[in-house]
DNA sequence: GACCAGGCACATC
DNA sequence: GATGTGCATGGT
């Protein structure tokens, strides 16, 4: 798919002190606490993070439901199932062949490094764990940070398409900057708190889905009044 | 039928 | 390092 930048972003300005906490409060007031991630276990969160790559969450939900229905949503079941069989189960999430391969890569990593035990993975320190995750084929920066934040409860801010679109449209940062630049911008301007990063990202998705799609029709976006 | 959705790896320049 | 391309379903 082509880049989602089908829109000209205005030149960014300097971030004001305490501006991002204020943005969060504005969103939180508009949408309420989001209670993310929509996953019951760390394993479900990780599977969801891989399945949602460039895909609408509604399609991911169908695949997750299908895995649950077949009692397949465990590391052990993923280790045993063949890649083509896994691909059939996750069909509705799209890109099913490549995602089945990516899930298998993650499972091999989980068993080789942590004997299949997610608790062991989650107790590892954030920075070395991030490096290890990024070395797994199919896990890029956004997926790694989703796993770190929502499964392992480490303070890593997740930068997704909505984050860049919203903040670039409101002139807070240049859209074309690298993933790491974006992450550091957010993390440097906010307290390093898991609960804050968790709900802030969820708020971004909430406002993004309603008011910040690829076509710039911002409607009644609560950030218009503030920014 | 066209466009879009909570990316990533890989090839090429 | 930037840019282009393949991967694929399901909702609007």
C-alpha cells in the first residue's frame, strides 16, 4: 500500500512546555479513559499487535475470535500448529501468509529465549528486550513498542499512523521524521509512566478514528479548539 | 469498483 | 537514507 501521507502537512512549530500533557487531558476529557489494550492476556496482546499491522482492528478481532474458538490462543498451540494451518485460522486479518510466518518467528524466539514463558520475557529490562524484539523477523518498531507497553508494561510510547497524522496536522512535529524521533519527542515531553502512555495512545486512536482519517476532514475534533 | 485500515521486509538507487 | 513494492481481507 502507498504511504498514508496523501495530504500536505503544514510546517511544524515549536512544542510549548507542558503542551502534550494538556493534549492528553483534552482528549481524556472528550473520550474518557479507554481501558486498553483490547486483549485478555499478554499473549493475546502480542498476537493482536502482529495481526493489526496495516489492518483494521475489526478484521483482527474476527481472527482472534477464531483462534479462541479453536482453543488455539496459547504459545504451546502456536508452537505445534503448522504455518499453513495457522494462516487459515487468521485469514480474516488479511496478509495471512506473511502474518502466520511472523507469528511463527515470534514463537520460535519465545521458546528459544524464554522456554515459551511470557512471564520471563516480561521481566526482562525494557531496552534489551526491545533490541531482541526488533531482531525478530516481522517485528518492527511499532509492533515492538506495542508489545513492550501493552504486554510487558514498559514505558515505551507507541507511534502509529494516527499519532503522526494528528500531531503533524496540528503542527506539533514534522510528519516525515523517523519513528525514533517521534518516540523521543513524545517520551521526552511526558512523564515516563506506563498508564499514561497506555491511555494516551488509546486516546490518539479514538480521536484518529473519528476525526483524523487520511482525508483531512477534521470535523469537530476536540483538539481543534485547543490547538 | 475504489479507497482505506493501529506495518514490515526487501530490492534498488 | 530515501523510495517503491508486495503482502490480502473486509468495511464504507
